[in-house]
C-alpha cells in the first residue's frame, strides 16, 4: 500500500546508514521499474523537462562469471517510462543533494592543490 511505502522510505531516510535505499525504492514505486532496471539508471537517463526516464541498461547477475553486470535490456531496445510530479520533485532534490555533496568533497581538495 502507499502507506507502507511511505513508512519504508521514512525508515530509510531516518537511518543515515540506510538512507541510500530510499531513492531506488521511490523510483521503483513510482515507475514500476524492476530492481535491476533501477540499478542501471544514470542521471543522463532522466528527462526532467518531460518527466520521463529511459531504461537503457539493467543489472544482471552472471551465474557463470559469478558477478553483477550492466547489460542492455533483453529485447535490445530502450524503453521510455513517464512519471509524475511526486517523483520529479524527489529526483530534483536528490540530484541537487548529490551535487552539493560532490562540491563539499571536491572543494577542499581543489583548494589544497592550488
């Protein structure tokens, strides 16, 4: 149910060591993507203006090699998935936070090298 989804996301966000689970769960919930498809997403796959994403790759476990791999979808064709305003705002916020964290990490190293 939606209530259970909200409880799960709230739990992840309240626990710093689990917070990275929140965004993939939110993407899967709002789009219906499979876990492997969510794992294969990059920011370049998300069209913020049209509120849609393109599934170009998916993560699979290779039983012979005993490792995880990113591969193109089974039918070889990307697929486009539209999403609503709720996920759009979540994704905008997540991207902004990621950029701020990157700046915080890179900024001291940049200044030290100068």
